[in-house]
C-alpha cells in the first residue's frame, strides 16, 4: 500500500498522536458518520454510532473491518477537524455536527 493510500486520522487531544489509516476505508466511515450524526442540539449517543453507520457502509466493508474501532477513530478525527462536537454535559456522550 502506498503512502498515497494512507492518511492520518487526527485526535482531538493535541497531546495524542493521530493514527495512520487507509484513505478509502476512512472515507467510507466518514461519509457514513456524517450521514447519521445530526446537526440538532440533542445529537446522537456515541454508543449508538456503530450500529447507525453499518447500513451506510459499502457492501462487505463491515465484514472486513472492525466497525467499532473505525467508528471511534473517525469520530475522533471529525472532532479534531471541527466537523462534529460532543454535546456539553451529556451523559451518555452525545455528538452532533457543528454549524460550519
């Protein structure tokens, strides 16, 4: 796999390093997450994201990847890039798209 096929998924904590991941898989999970995370004030529970993204992934991708790991990794990257945010004070953790 060439370096062009890889990207660094960022982490919202600047003290932590990003993770090198395959761009194609990242793009699939990114698109799925942005489809299921609402922009509304309430957001969606983080714990529900894994199940919510599955129907939005290309056929067979969830069988060849670890959906829980990818959902968490891409969610953290989207937070670091300012595309989504944690709803302050929510328990369990809720996430929503930011108004960009």
